[in-house]
C-alpha cells in the first residue's frame, strides 16, 4: 500500500476502477454519482487511508469549509442535540463546526471573528433564529444562513422546523383520552415560535377531544421569576436552566387552588424540574398528577418515571440544516414529523377518597 500521505485521487480511481473525476465528485460530496458506486468508492478511500487536503481545496475554491452554529443556550438539551446533528453532517461533508454561545453583547465579537475568519454558512437555533440585528449583519456579509424553528419567515434564509402544533395537539388529546378535565400548560419563552405553536396546538387538541378550553390554566414565562439569573443581561431575562424554570413553575402550581390533574410543559427539561419539585412536595406521579413534555431527547428516557413526551428529531433537523448550507441546491425549507412517546408519567386522574368509577 502506498504511504497514505501520498495517496492521490488517481490512485483511488485505479483501485476502484473509475475515473479520477468520479472520485473527485465523491470526495467533494458533489452530485452525479450513483449511491452504490459512491459507497464503493468511499470504502476504497477508507481502505487506502486517503485524507483530502482541505486547506489546499479551500484556497482553490475560496471556501473555509467551516460552518458556525449560534445558540443562546449552549447548555440546553435542545442545543446539545442540534450540535450533535450539525457535527455529524459537517464531518460527513469534510467541514469543521464552530459553536458560539451568543448573547446580545456578543454581536460585535462574533462579527469581528467572521470578518477575520469567514465561514461557509451559519446555523442559528431559536430564539437566535429571530435576532433581526444578527441576521441583518450576516445578510450584509453575504453569509448563507439556515434558521431552525424561526418565529417569522425570512426570504433570504433557509429554514428547518418540525410540526410543533401537531405534537402539542397529541398531548392535549392524550390527556383527554385519560379522562382529565382540567390541565395546566407551562409556557415557554414569549414570541418563541415553538412556545406559540405548542400552546395553540395543545389547546386545539384538548378542545377537539371534548375538553373545555376554559379549564386550561397557563403558567406564564413571567411567573418563573426566581429561576432567572440575578446577573441580568440586556434583552429577555435568561433562566439559570430550564430545569430551574420547571422547579419555579412547580412552586407556582402548588400554590394554586383547585389544581389541575395534568400538566404539559414547554420542553422536557422544564417537565423534569417540575416533577422533581412536586414530588418533593409529596405528590406522586402519575398517581396524583400527570406530566408530559416536548423534545423526546435522552433525558426523557433516563428520568424515572420515564417522561411521556413528543419526540422532535433535532439531530436530523440540524444535520439537514447543515447539509443545506453545504449543498446549495438543497431545499430552502424542511418540515420534520414529530412522534408521540408514551412514558410512565401520565395516567387516569385519581378520584377523591371514597369515590369509585
């Protein structure tokens, strides 16, 4: 076998029985090669140990082969899943991934970095996907952008989202199928697309299954006051973590008179924080209270009891977003399906002592 540092495209072509141009198309993830042949050439590439010189190629085509992902909560479960998908797509395409934890006062620094070290595209996570100042600055620099779950459409950027409304409606119908007559919804960040769609979807699913919309109690984002970082920054208040938000929501919930028997949380982390707090107060889940979340990541399956939730394919969504930035002919918008994931945190509502069904 040749020294892998000196393996050339022509060596791979001879070994695979194809032209050097065909090998080049596979190495550069270009169209025009059938999948079986593409797979066979990749096997030959791996066997020979070929490693493309991305630096030389970047100079040739004026590409940095770098994607930047921008989130405002690098520590969230949502961001972790999106980073996983984006990183996998970057590796497959021979790109690097840079992750930025973005706050309002970081704009100048990030733009300075982009001016000094250009990237091939930017993936934004919500609510950064609706930061008009940042998006305008990226557009002015002619940097391609893909926005995950934006609140408002923007013609100059591609978008990736999932059926948030449909997923929340599934939870509303599920609660009603168990016989719940009164529910609470723990709301997300105001003006966040997902927060609006999940609230509307839950209410629609609840009503469609015969539930009274007036029997839904909303606990607002502004009610989570003690969950927010005391070192307040400019812009919307930032919680220490979504688990803290869930605990704060639980304290608010426990103070209610005539408490609902079912709770739908904006995301799994809020649901988990909520469950920890109400269980500490003596309530049993799901005997005394049913709880459901939204995201369907690994945390939902690890917590006990296992959380009933809606799975949104964040890893696949972020991978598709990066693919769209790498491949200019990819669709401008992609909408992914969601899945109901039954867990162990929902059940028929308990009856007062002495009553039977």
